[in-house]
C-alpha cells in the first residue's frame, strides 16, 4: 500500500480525523470511478451521478429560460442526514438557465447543501441550454503509485482532460504543470478553460477530491456518529451546526467500481 502522503490529510481531513480512521489496506490496487449522465428532454433535464460513496438523481423542470422546479433524489448516501439536502437545493428554482457557473453560490449557499447534489444540479441547469441531447462524463482516478495519481475525464467516451498529479500538484500536461488539483483549483481553471472544457475540468477536480477518501477504510466507520471521528463543521448540509449532531455513517453504502464501470448508474 502507498504511504499516506501529507498533502492528502490536509486536503481532505484534519489530522485527528485521519488518526481515527484506519488506512485502506487495499489502496494502490483500485480505481475511483464516477459517472455523470445528463439527459435533455422537452422541458426538463434528468441528471444522475454515482461513485463509490454517492448516488444522486435530480430532475430540473424549465420553461426554456428559467428553472421552474427541482426534484432531487438521494439514492445512496454516506450519511443518514444527506437526504435532508433535498430541500435547500430548491433555492435554485427560478434561476436563469444561462446563469454563469460562478454566480450560483450567490443564489444558494453551497455549504447549506449536499456538495454532490448541488454540483449535479448546477450542471443540469447548464445542460438545459444544450437542448435535447445526452451528455455523459466518466471520471477515472487510479490509486496513487510511485507518488503519481493518474486522473482523467471522458465526455461521451472521448478523453477531455488527462492529468498526472503528485502531492496535489498537476505535473502534466505541461501547459498546466504546477497548478493545484484541489485548493486553488477554481482560480486557475476559470482562467484556463471555457465552456464545456471548464465543466469537464471541474468534474475531474471534484472526483479527485472524493477519491482521496479511498486511502482510508471508511467502512470501519459505518454506524458511527460523524462527530465521533470528524470534527469538521460548516462544509455541507450534514456538517452544519444544526444537523451534524444527529448524523451517522450509513451501513452498506460503499461500492467498488474499480473493475465494473458498467455497473455505474444502476444504483444497486
């Protein structure tokens, strides 16, 4: 197993948290996979997301210019309280379909929502402008080997971005060498990419963040209160001051899609 590198602890969890959760003894042999599918239909977009920890679906109804309704579904979640985020996401009802990506946080606070449902909803709203077409992202992040994490994102089965990352810093492609894959990502990515390519880069960045958790055996925390092992507050709906006290990690919610990408979005 690869040693837990210092940057991953600071990027994902505090040192006390990392000390409580045992390491994943199989890390180094697997692949993190996330699939996002957005289907443009008359008057609506249906978007789905699934990875090792999460399964969400959101339906965006619209009149061609603004969002008229949002229905979220929490199909598989790491914590029992994640379903509560299906309500605050409705704050985006009434949003213009062509709202810039950077403007959504002023309409609905991301930290009051589930991070993954929020991101999926924002993507679905933007997808409504594309019309009645399907759009699929596949995020593929191999476990770290020899200090390198191989990360890529495909759009409709075609490669869009391929990064080699070391200590949280992108090494290749050379055009973005030295740029951070996590903290500080948005600033340089907004200056580097536009439109669909920015969306794909952001999807890869979000997947890279989640993949870090695979270094730890999160299944060992099943049934435990979140406050027993994670002191973080304010990062999302579950970790809000009012909710975190009743949050615990769901049992049987983790999946391994390393060798079975075809199972993604089956929600089994």
